[in-house]
């Protein structure tokens, strides 16, 4: 029996708009996995969307729009290959000979099809594509940018914010990466198990950055994006199951679980973020904390423990403190010193400065923060100026705190966070 349709151009436009970025990323993932060409996959998806707007206006929105778009785009890709729009050398790699015949009307969504035997070791389609994007012929940062943009569903601006570079730089990086894939004929397929280790660091970072974008959204109305945090945790679990002996894979999962445990207490009723020190810890998810702490201990005891294992240890110190004032900030500061030996990037230095200030007093914290003020990345990073504002407010310098909050409000971020900063600014302006 044919599923009922909802007719009209308005319904078609609403259905396309309602797909969201995650659905588009899933479709693009299926197409890229199938055809091995990101440019072709993007073109076919756009062609399918154009056809959907026309067809659905006349025949109604199908019961499963995502599957309809995937199947339509896939057919268009096959037609494109037959017409020679893609170089013939790509045909063997794309395995299109099996698709020379008519495509059945009831073709299932390719995103749900199993891998062939050659790549059956990776049990998740999306994770397999993350590994495919982490190809050693691409520069490390290009791999990460490409994966976040096209398979993670983030916008170019969000990827730029995640990697702390200007949006224009990120757009150039994406163009360069796609050109290199096309020029070198890089197969867009997951590696064999013996090659996973060489690509693991890049995949771990993509999952971490996906979670980070979900934990504090870089734009929009909401402070968080639970679709991203949930997907990142799911992928981290799959990755841990795939490579259970990796200290860093275990540490990454532990870090995400311990951070996610705070979710029920992170937002006020009006959607504004609640600072860690002000959160009701009775609301924290104790089951996630127990699992995360156990994984943290496992990661710490395993060879090869690195930045994710150390960050998990930092999160565990927070999670095990019964109250904010009993947090062992001295231990956290030491852990940041350890983390710095693996990663001396600006975000780690910012966390270290905050931890040292909490451990030794706000005067020390302000000196540590001011020592980072000339860093070009931190100068345009909202959390840096927010941290300065909070520290200056502690010290009673309300005028300088107001200036720091104003600067923070000038920089990219989500609207819920802006509400918090606006309230903080109003508070110190009243005291100045």
C-alpha cells in the first residue's frame, strides 16, 4: 500500500527545510561512500533537492523524505557517470558496473546497506566515512575540516570556529582538500583494520570537536545542540568498541560522558547557561559519572595515555567534587601542566590560566590571562574575554569587567550565551 502524501508547494518546502543539517550530512555520507567523490555527491544532492521541490509539490511529500532524496540523488549520480561527466578512471573504484541496470523503485536507502567484505570491520557507516576522510594524503587539518563540514553537518563558519581560524581561511582549506582528493583520485572508502591506527588521531579529534560544538553552540538561539552531543557520544562508543585497547579512545569516551553528566544542570529555565560553580550538582547524572570515572581510570592505566585521557582526568576531578568550593583546583592545575606537554594550543593555555587562578587566587588568574591577551586566536575567542570579565568581577574591578564583557559580546557565539553576558554586563555596570 502506498503511504499517504501531503501535497502542495508549501509542504514540499517545509519538508526540505525540516530535514536539517544532520539529515543532509547522512545523505551526503551515503553518496560519498557510494561514489567516492564529494563534489559529485554535493551536486547530486542539490539536484535531488531541486527535483524534490518540483515533484513533491505535485505528488505530495513521501513518507520518508530522506530515503527518497538519497535514492534520487544516487540515481542521478549513476546517470552522471553513464554520461561521462566523471572521468572513466573512477568507474572501477566506484563499483558502478553492478548498477548498470534499472534501479528498482523500492530501492532501500543506501545509508542502511552493509559494507562489502573488504571493509566489514568498521560497524558504523558514518564512522567508516570519518576514517575515509582521514586519508594520509590529505593534510591533518584538511582532513578534520572536510569531515566536520561534509560528514559532521557543520557549516563552514562553525568548522572555522571549531578550528579557531577565520571563515575565509576555512573555505579555502575545504576547496583545497576537495581539489586534492579529485586530483589524486583518493578513494573515499574506509581503510582496512591494519590501517586504522594511522588515521585514529584525526577521527578522535573530529568526534571531540563535534561534541564541543554541541556542548556550546557557536551560533543560533540555543546554548547547546543535543543532536551533536548525542551523535558524538554514540560515535565515541562505537570507536571504543572498535579499538578498546586504545588509551586515548577510552579517554575520549570518558571525557564526553563526564562532560555530558553535567547536562541536566547546565541551563537555567530561560535557556541561559549556568556557570559550573553555580550548577546544582544533585542534578548531575551519576550513572554517567560512574561510567566516566571508571573509563578514566582505565585510560590512565593504559600505555599511550595522552591529551584525552588527561582531559578526562580533569573532568573526573570536577565530577567527584561534592560542591564547587571543594574542587581540587591545585590538582586540575597540575593536570593542565601535563596536558600542555601534549598540546600547548591557546585553548589549553586558557584552561590552564583559569585553573591556576582558581587554585592560587584571582590575582594570579588575572596575571595568567593577561599574559595571553596578545594571542591572536584568544583575542577573538569569546570564552577568553568572558573568563577575564569573571576574574575582574571577582577582584572588584567592575569597570574593566564591563569592558571585557562588552568585548565578549562583540565576538561570535550563541544567543543564550549573549543573554548571560548581557546580564553579567548589566550587573557590573550597576556597580561601576
